[in-house]
């Protein structure tokens, strides 16, 4: 009998995973199997039947919650009707999704190029920015992550980019609006947002005639969850206008209600020239992403060829799932729930910060928050340095903390010294409160560790 004809038990699943699968971002011998057997709402279950509250929305993409029946029905209905058309053919689901995206996007960001994921979205955003401006260089930030494709990795600041260097030429980086760890040793608001103004000097040094765009995550995703101070985004918009550059917002993590707004751009009332989307566009159900552009860029391509394409451009089933997800976010008021519970979340995190000597800072917006762990609150020395060395050689305290949370029935993840909190937008206040109680209890492990090394 072929392996395709039988369900695998847990032992065989693990065996095949180890023998035949190359696992992401890891040494293969370090792979530790964790089988998820089912999921529903804000919860997942392992193969032993243990239930966990999902405080990470898997990879900040299952915004509508697991196995939402309306999204599943849309997928099933579309597979019965039409699974695929070639890119040159039209289909009603692609057309409808593009119209819906235009309805919820900021300003005149109205036209979409549909892709298969976030890295691919950013890759094509760079291509569009360079073609439209006739310039080549891209500015990004040091704490950024824009994807694992060759181009998107090249512009990322994340230390993992080193594996693909020298990478695609033409990228340069600037410091982040990281008020807790200001690289310029200044304080907001007395600094007059110097981290933004300093970008002007970088542009002048690179040559304004060479810089096509700056790409930013409005709120940094997995690399420290940096929330910029008010005025920063508006300053970026002005800088781009002054130098005739494009402003690209990577809203792959922040989109579709995650921050309590449809898109983080709406929080600061700033309209980007290009906006990239993926992850929660369809609550993580199928590979899908989008590059959205303002009307002026769309007009350029009326008479200029868009040199971009994918075999799965606007796949009907993927688009059907996105249509259903957007409707779910609207009908079940998940964006509003994110905004409301986000305020409660930050209040609880401030309380946790006050109780634990290992918690240096807490920050976030909507259901998109983080706890930064430190060795010493006064010096702010990070528990784990933000370097590729400490990414490749995991610190034991990270495993202990995540292991304790898992034991308590909570699943989330860490990057370096930052514990990330991003549950599905359907989560209730009681569920959120319970999850925070588990974090509060588990942090004693880190408190004891910092006390011993102090």
C-alpha cells in the first residue's frame, strides 16, 4: 500500500519529518517535533489531545481564528467550482478581492498585484518601486524583516540576512525609532524624532537621484515589536515627498485588524505609495499575498509593462478564502475587538512589568504586543543580545520559558530577548486574561535566572 493511502500515526509522522523534510531556520538535527492534530478558534491540540491557547496566531496570520467555518465553506465551494486559471485569464474571485482590498485600504491605494506570500510581495514591491522611479537604491531599517526570498532578505536588517550576502545590491539601512533603546541616546519628544530626520543625511550621502524608496514595517514584527512615536510616520512621508522617493509599508504582519485598525497606516493617517500584504489576508488558510499601489503608480503601468508574474497569480481558491476572511473580520467586528482588547492587554502588561525584575519594557498596539526581557532594568542590558550568534545558538533560558508556558497550556514564541504576544482577533477577554496569567507565572523562571547572574 502506498504511503499516500494511509493516515500516519504520530511516530511515523515524526520519522518522515526527520528523514524527508528540510525544516525552516534551523539545524536539522535540532528539530524538535510538535504535532498539531486539530485547531478551533483560539486553540490548538497536540497529538496527545492536550489543548493550548494560541498566543501567536501560528505566525501572526490566523487572525480570524482556527478553522473558521465561513472561510472553510468558501474554500470548499470554490474548489467544487474552479480551482485554477492561468494568469492571463480573468476570474470573479480575483476581481472581487481586489475591489474589497481597495475599499479597506488607506487613501488612494487602490490597485493590487496578487502574489503567493509576503516575501514575494516585498520582492515585487521593490521591482515596482525601481521601475516607477527609475532609481535603484532601497532604504530599510536595521531591525526589519521583509522575507526569505533573495531580494527581500537582502533589504532586511535581521541578522539572518547574512546567510544570503552579498545579496541583491542597492540596499542601505537606517536606525529604527526604538525609543526604549535609542541608538542616538536621545529621549522623545525632546529629540524631535531625530531617528527620522537622520534619514535625510543617509539619502544625501547615497545620492537622492539614486534612492527609489524606503520600506518599513509600521510596527516592527518579530524583531522587537517596535512601535514608533507619534509623528515618525508623518515625518517619513514628508521625507519621501521631499526627495521624490516612494514610501513602502510592509503590512504583512500588521494588516487586517492586528493593530486595532484595518492597517497600521490608518493609525497615523499616512498613505504609503506601496503596501504589501499577506498572512492574515485570508487568515493563513492558503498561500496568498498582495502588492497594493497608489493611483499614480497604477497609472504609470497603463502604458508601461509590468515585468512581474506568477503561475498562481490570483488563484481563485486562495482569493475566495480572502474574500471570506475579510467578510468575517467585518461581520464579527474583529478589528474592533483587537482595538478594545489591545488596551486591556497593554494595561496587564504594564502590571506584569511592575512585578518582574526581568521585564524591561512592554509595548504594542492592538493584539500585537511584546515583553522585552533584560538582565538589569536600570542598565537595560538585554537578556539575550540581538546578534546572529545568539540566533544560531539558542539561549537555554528561552527554551525554559517557552517550555514552561507550553506545560501550562500556552503557545507563543520568542525572538532573542523578546516574548511575542499576538493571539487570534477572535479571542475573548477571559481567554486573554488567562493567557497573561500563565505568562505572569512563568516569568519567575527568568526572574530567578537574572537574580543568579546579577
